[in-house]
C-alpha cells in the first residue's frame, strides 16, 4: 500500500515536497501514528502562530499518498503492528481523533461549551472501554458527531458554576513548571503583576479574594474585548495541540479519559496565561505568548502528561465535574 501522509491546510504547501534541510526554519515535526505520518507544525515559532491566527476557517488536515516504497512501507507496517500490540486501543486512534476534531470545531457554541461536550463524549468512550466493548467505539463516534444539537448534553452540566479560584490556581501552577527562562519569566511577571500577586510574601485571605476578583475582571476584558471577532484563535491553537499531542493518546499508557484530563489542564493553562497577560496588548503579543509557552512546553524534560494527571488525580480532582469547572473558570 502507498504511504499515507497528513498535513494541515494552513501549511498546505508542505506535503510530500517538504524538505527538512531546505525548510529547516519551519518548526515541523513528523509524528508516526496508526493512521499515517502526520506533519505537525508546533507553535514554537511566532510566524507559525500568526499564520494560524490568520486562518479563520475551520482547520482541515489533508491526506496524501506518497509514491510506494517497498522498504519504507514495510517498516511503517511493522512499526504499526508493534504499537498496536503494545497499546491495542490505538486501533481506534482515527475515530477518536475525528470525534475530538468535530466537537472542538462546532462553532455554534463557544469554546468552553465545546469542551463540556467533549467531556461528556470522552467519558462515554471511557465507559465503553471499561465495559470491554471497545469495538463499539466507531459506531458511538459516528452517532455522536451526526447529532445536530447537543443541548441535552450541555444540560447535564447546567448546575455547575465556574470556580475561578480553582482554574486560576491550577493554571498558574502548570505555567510555573515552564517558568525556566528569562523570556517566559517576563510573561509570568506580567501575569502576576496584572493579578496583583506579590510572590515575595504569603498571601492572606483578603489577598486571595482580591487576586480572584482581578482574574474575573481580566477574563471579562479578554473575552469581551480582545477575543471579540477573534474567537477562532483559541480554537485553532487547541486543535493544533490536539494534533501535536496525538490526542487522545498523548500518553497511550494511560487511559483515554486521563488524556482528556491533561488536555483540559493544558487548555486551562493557556487560557489563564492569555487572560492574565493580554491586558492592553495586541495580536503580536498574543502570538509571542503562545510561541513562548509552546517552546517551554515542548522542551520540558519530563513526562509532563503523566505527571500533570497524577497531581490532579492525587488531589481528587480528576472526575468529569472537576474538569467541567476547570474549563469554565
């Protein structure tokens, strides 16, 4: 069979003609998944982020077939068999990726509500897996994405209210893991400054209440001010991370649900960073912050997915209600 390759249309000029040596300044990674070889353009580069921000349409990823090469194709097939033997659920990689892509780009709802729908869907998938009925996943995915309305799903979360202190603190904790160089340190200094947090002293109860109030005001300003008309910025960034992390198998050794837990924590950290950094700033500042975060994230020398999930679960906060409050806050 010919060798499948998938590339995003916002960098559609890089398909089978892409040359790592010639185009080495483009931060592209080639990820081998059970579906294909995927070209992923990481957001470490400001120009890549700006290109993604300029792409107002939904992200599409095109499949191409490279010219057959017996040796290469045999090696690819062998690699796939080895992966599937180790992690059998990877045979459902493509249906689950399709599920996540479809939900995250349902623009009739705001992005936070889409994350709630995804919460419901991934929880249902995990329950199917736990019942040892994984073969039912493709049918579930087909039925779920065929739905035109998710109002009954969102009603499931209707009684939940945002926990701003929880979201703010969780986001800051993850961001602090990446605070290891002067450039990102400046971003964090701006974030803490805008929140009114003085890290040189222990916060009092009154201080914490003031920080949460400041976060609320910053969030209101960010969403009703800067993001107005730019809502696709967050969507495109998270869809790109969906691909860059091979979700929902960023770490195939943990459950599909736990991978979603990490995706929520990642989204929340990015949301908190931008909410608290973008006061009085513009598109170039947005792109810079996203690129710096991406650089730090991709250069963290630790098993970040498993570590973050472990911290969340050890705190007893890994259920679907907790994740819903996290993304809403």
